[in-house]
């Protein structure tokens, strides 16, 4: 998203468009509601299939108001992507991994990621959609890099503590550890329907999900153990 769009979104926090609806008296709430509805719309239909008219109707706003806040359909889509990552990282930052021993902290991180993905299928769908777009819209974001820095920094600190205490083997990369956690937990949601149909296994079944969660945590821990 270019600086013009960011500036307009910031301005929307203090200046609402002229008498579109009574809800313009609370632009922050209006924007949040638009993002929430748009998140479901883009997750379900992708960028090409999503309709601004339907988002406007569901939020009791108008296309004019949506374009005022987000400039374009693509601008709204990018804002949805950024918000999805922001929410993920915000919840992740509340895990207080530094309060746990390295192995326990890493297990908690894996389990949190598994649980988050399992309960936020729209997030998974949005990431898949943007990968189908070859990341062209996320590449325009001015905040996505900084949103993800804390996640990698937390893993790096956790890993370095483990190496220092002798429980993790040296020579591993924090981004690679992050990629392994993401790949294992992401698949459980992104491929649940095809995998379930082919192998007759319901990955959303609580017992199966719990066993899979434990298995993934153990895989990651065995990978980093000294």
C-alpha cells in the first residue's frame, strides 16, 4: 500500500466523509467493521471473486465510504492482509515465551501456532490467496516486514537460550525454524479437506487434532535438540 493510501487511512481516524450514514461518527469502528466483513469475503472468494457491493451491504455502509477509507478494492484487500498478520503477531507476542525454559517455550509456540491456525481458517485462506497472487499485493505493504520482525526475534532469542543452556544444537537459523513450524501447522488446515477425503481422516476431530498437535511439537523439538 503506497503512502497516499496510508495517509488517507490515518486521516480517516479524525475526519469522516460527509454524512454517508450515522456510523461515520465513529470512523474507527466503521473501518474495523469493514475489515472484519472484508476478511471473510476475501477469504471465501479471493480478490477476484470478492464484491465491494456485498461488503458494503453487510456493513451497512456504501462503496463510496469503503473507497474513501481504503481507496480501492485492492487497497482494502491489502489492508485485510495486513490486519490478519497483525492479529496473528499480536496474539503471538502475548505468549510470554521468555518466562519458560527453552524446550517448554518452543513447545508452547508450536502449540499456539497450531491452535491459532486451526481456529482461524480465514487467515489460512487469505495467505493461500495471496500466494496464488504471487505475493504481489503484500509486496506493496509498508508494514508487513516490521509486523513479522518480532516473531523471528522471539524465536531467535528462544533458540539462543536453548543453545546456551545446552539443550538445543547450534547452527540453526531462526527463520528456518519459523518456516518449519509454519509449514507443519499450516498444512493441517490448508489441506484438511483433500487430505481428509483421500485418507478418510478428519483432521478437525478433537482427538485426531490433539494427537497431530503433539506430534508436530515433538517433530520440531527433535529437530532443534542437541
